[in-house]
C-alpha cells in the first residue's frame, strides 16, 4: 500500500515507524524540517520530501497521485484539512485521515462528509489519550483497558498479585470463582517473556495478565481478581494543556479533581472553563505544594504536561509522597521502558494509543480496530468475518479448525449484541466481529490472510 504521512512530529514519526516495518507498505513522509527527515531516512525504510504539506507541488513530489491513503498529522489543523482537500481535488486520493484538535471543527459534523471538507476521518490524539486515561481511572488496578466492538468487549491488562484469585491457581478454575460470567485470559507476560495460556497455566505473583470480557463484567472481574483496589475518587492532574484540561473536564462531575498548572495565564483560563475542578498555579514537582494538597490521599496522580522529563519527576515524587497510583505521559519509547521499571505505575504513550487507530485503516481484510501492545511487539485487533463456508477460511469452522499461527489467540466473537467468549469448539459465523490477540506481530500477515475473502 502506498501511504503518505504529512508531518514528522511525534505522532507522524511513530506512524512512519509502525507502517514502514510492514513489507507491503511504501511510506513517504513530508515535513518542513529537513533534519528530522534525514533522521527518519537513516532509521526507517521511508522516502521523505521537504516542504509545506498543503502545497500542491509538494504533494505531487511526494507521490500523492499514486497514494492510496494520506495521514495528515502536522501540528496545524488548517494545514491538515487543506492538504486533504488538495489531495482529493487534484488526485481523488481514496482515503484521507486528518489530525484535528480544535473543537470548533470537530463539533460541526456538517463540515465533513460528501458535501463538506474532503476529510474521511479525523482523529484527535489528545482526545484518544484522555479517553484512555479515563478508562484506567474508572477501572482501578488496571494497566490497560482497550475497547472493541463499539465498547461491547474490553481487553484488560492487570498485574496479578498475591491476594487475588489468579495467583497460584490454574486458569481452568476461574469459572468456579466467577460463576455466571465469562472471561478469557489471552496472554500472560512473566518477567517480560510471553506465555500462551491454557487451562493448566498457573498465574504467578507479578504476572502481567491480559483478559477479554464483556464491558459490563469488567468491574466485577476486577473486584475478584485484584481485591483491595478501591474506586478512584481523588484525582490530581499535572498540566493544564489540551490533555490535562480535557481530562479534568471529563472527570470533574464524578471525581474530586485538582489540576496544577505552572503558567499563570493558562491556569486562569482553565479555571474559568472548568466547573468543579480546583485549579492551582504552581509546579507539580514542588514537594511542599504536593504535601500541602494532600498528595498522600490522592487515588491517582496523572502527569500530562508537554515536558516528559517533568512528568517523570513529578510522578515519581507523587508516588514517593503517598499517591496510590502515578501515571506519566511519555513520548520516547526508551523512557517508557525505564519508567515501567521504576515507581511509576503506568507510562502513557500518546503515539502508541494513536497509532493503533491509524493502523486499522491499512490492515488487509475488514479490520476495524487495532491496539498496539508491549511497545508495538504485540497487537490486538478486531476483524469482521465475511463470506460463506466456500469463500471464507473461517466461516463455519470451530476455533480449533482455524489455522491460527503460534501465539495468536481468537479470544472472543461479537455477534450482533451478543458477546461470545471463544473456546476450541466455538463456531464462527458470517458477520461476526472476531477479537484476536497476537503475541508476536510478525504473524500479522498470516492472520490478515484468514480474514480476506478467498476467491471462489
């Protein structure tokens, strides 16, 4: 697939890295910064073009006439919208996805669509991160909470601990402890090494466990699997930028929220826009300020400023001073690995969260949702099953009859409104939404082939 990425910021670079790793993709990146482009060319198998991404001559030089999909990911909403419009007007580019942050655009649905601006899909990394953090806060004890099938199914990652039902018991005993509820453990990571679970697998203290369950069952499952995780009520947010403000606005109706912002003008503006949240002008890495604001009573401390070093330091300090859970927004993958081995509970990667959304548009077969896991080494995806028993490799077959590669688990099926946890004898039907976990994303092409309708 010929892919054009406009903008080599953090999101654009991560998208280029993820997409260029797949042999079927030809990726071209456009940016005004030639130094960044040279670095990208040195590190990844991409072509680069320097210039303004909205200019027709630059788009032509980048190969927009042959591009099958354009990701407009610059820091400017206007450049992204204009680039998509130019690409469609001049080249009829089939798929155009734009990063748009301003609510003035996103709140007006009539601006887009067949009669409006030529943007097929718009994404807001800030909104995606806000929703991601909100799910983590509403499900105490989780490391990740990812939606599939319009939220009907969720993939949840938890750290097993000694007082929970998981530790010391084979997985086949779970139904005895959780009657009238089905969940499916699809992966376990122990000391960084992946384990493909079966009924005899015994979970150990400290294991990172991924399980699938219907959305309405998540809270009950977490209450049993990790006893002692009380609901999060008191939230302290460091940073009043796009993400910090959105998060405070989302949570202030259901939680006690305090937001710390070091820029006095931004603090004043945010305080005027929020209804219940308390806005403090100060430095989130100021120990006296945190103590004064009762950091030891905070259920969650979320550092989401634009400076990742400041996020790391303030989150580590908050955790040392008694915050129950500390999260830090981090852009560099190398920092993420360091943080995960420190006192910080969760490293938030805007790139990983956003890239999964982008990947769904370049997958073969009818893949409608993708989530990157384990820093891109693993993947979870949702694929729609099409065809019949003659044209499909999966329709009419039981899970045990499907030729899934090693390390790939078909964890659940969504059939209309029904959520079905998949077992060896579960039969796949046309129009099912299949939720799959890939412990090794190198098996992606083989999985995609299963969900491409075969010719008769």
